[in-house]
C-alpha cells in the first residue's frame, strides 16, 4: 500500500470511530460556543454576584426578591423588566436590599423611577423604625446602570457590593460577546 492510501485509510478510520473532541475532533461551532457560555456563566452574572454579596451579610430575614414580592413591597410592575435578580430583607432586622433588573425594551426610565420610589419606600419604613442603621443605608441607597441592568442597592458596604456586581455582570457581558464572536467565526 502506498503512503497516500495509508493516510486516506487513517483519516477514514478516524472519522468512522470519531476523534475525541479534546483532540481536535469535529464539533459544531454552536455547540462549542454554547458549552463555553454555560461553563462561563456558572461563574458570572447577577446570580453569582448576589451569592457572593450575601455570603457575608449577617442580617436575618433575607428573601429572594420574586416578581410578586417586588410588586407587593415596592409596587414595581413586573412588566417594566425582563429579568429579576434580587434579594430583599424583610425589614425586621434591618435593610440589605439588592435589586438587579433588566429593563423591558423602552421601559428603562419607568423602571428607574420605580426604583427611586422603592428607595423612598424604604426610607419611610425606617424613619420611625431605624434598626441597625437601616435609615442611613436606605438614604444612601444607590441606583445605577451596569451593562444591560438597572441596580438598586441599600446595603452596608455599598462600594464593595457595587464592585462585585460590576465585576460579575461585566464579566458575563464580555463572555457573551466572545461567545457570539466564536459562533460567527468562519471555519478554516
């Protein structure tokens, strides 16, 4: 058998048996991109930021800020946002609220106003019941934009919390951009 025939036979055998993906096997770009995205998203994004933030929060009564809770407690209409990543203190032991919301298309200004009203609501709540410095934390609460999200923080160590949120959301945004670039990359 000639050498070119051996090479052709080896290639045919490799294709028939399948080359493991880690050794340069054929895998659609979309699958590779999706795998990279899911692996990266496990360590980035709003939920990971919240997990990191609340690891060191010692206030009891922290609950997930569901759509129903945000509407009931702060009158934030769920139609104003498409994603909700929030934790809210029940208020009995102080304030430690972080709301990370992705505005619905064309609703960013309305959502920002709703977050302002949520902040005012907390200030009012703690005016006569200032436990664990909650009034000051509510008054110093911040509303800001990170990537595609609007964020309201009323929590101790606000600068550190903001840094964590920015790190995780911007890291997720960068990862998503890289995955998009890979998904449309030409095959060589």
